[in-house]
C-alpha cells in the first residue's frame, strides 16, 4: 500500500508509524498464530429458560438485510428499548470486506441512528482513513476498501453503562446475522464487549491483541476501543499496529483469493 504525503503527515501527527507490507515482516507469521481461545459454537445453545421477550424472535437467523433492519428497529426484547431514541443498526456497504464491531451506541449514536459518530467514531474514521478504508456507502471504492460498522448492542444503555450479560445475549442474534449476511473477509473487534460476544473470552484486550483469532472461520483482530484510546492516547500506537496487522491479513487474503 502506497501512502500519500498527506496520509504520512497525518500518521506522524497521530504519533503512528507508517505501515507497509514490507515494513511488517512479522505480520504474516502472526497471522498463523491463531488464538487458543475456544471458538463460539455455530449456533449458540439456547438458554435453558427462554426469556418471554425473546420468545417471539425465533426467525432472526433467516432474515435478509431489510428484514433484519426492521426486526432491530422493532425489537423490545430487553429494557433498553424503553429509553432509546432509536435503534442503531449498523452502517456501511453490504459488500464491505472489513467489519468493525464495537460495544453499544452512546448519546450521539442514539440521536443519529448511526454507530460511532461521536468523538470515538471520529478517531475511528481517521484511523480507517489512514488505511484508505471508508464506511461510506456511496463512492467508487472497491469492497476491499469498504468497512461495515456494527455494535454488539443496538440500543444505548442508560448513561452509557456497561451492557449486562442478558442484554448482550438478547441482542447477539442480530450481530450474528449481520456477520452471516456480510460475510466479511476480516473482523476488527474493538474493546472488551465485542471480544466477549465474538470470542467468548473475558481476557483483556492487551492479552488478545497482536495475533489473529477466528470467528466462524473469519480472521478476527482485536484492538482497543477508540473511546479508551481517547482516554489513553499512549496506546494509539498499539492500536495502529493492530490495524496494520488487520490490513496485512486482508491483503494476504486478497492475494490468496486472486483477482476478482
Ligand atoms: N462506542 C461504541 O462502541 N459504539 C458506538 O457506536 C459509539 C461508541
């Protein structure tokens, strides 16, 4: 990947090193280091007691994009629906090859109905742009440069509190179906709740980053949540390394797949 002068300047400004495949000789071998984290089962086992509010949601697994979006908009499976302005489904091209998974909508996302539009989202967009990636649906970019962004939860928890295990379990089928429909070439899991949902792991981000995991066979790279990076800017360089690893995985995959 060639960096424009503007991009190089931006990366230097962020205190990030410039990525190029040649400059990341270790990345390819790290790609092989698949984590020893147990894979989530293909279809998570049904809970012993199905909460009554979930009982009506048996068909998520077969929904197409419009029906899934509608199911999310109408969802009343947990108490988060009581306080939301609107649900936050996801954004990006349905053929995007990258998928970014975050935690839950915050105040700005709840108001605008789009994930990662607040300060953390602006940082995320800058980091993606440095890799020539975009969430925009319009535009000439090929699928390899497109990112689909979704959250683990589709509704904002009050005062941005942590999601509860029950909220995560009830919302998970939506994310699972989004991944099935998108069939991304690469997943970037940001922060501990995305990691819990996708890798079934309570390990810290710091323990899981720097290698390639798998979700249902899809390569998955773990990194810090951008809101954490805003509070801990020293870890931006580590997060940039994670994105470079992800870019390397995506590039290796594109080579393996051959020309479109
Ligand atoms: N944090 C997230 O995890 N997701 C958003 O959409 C916004 C902030």
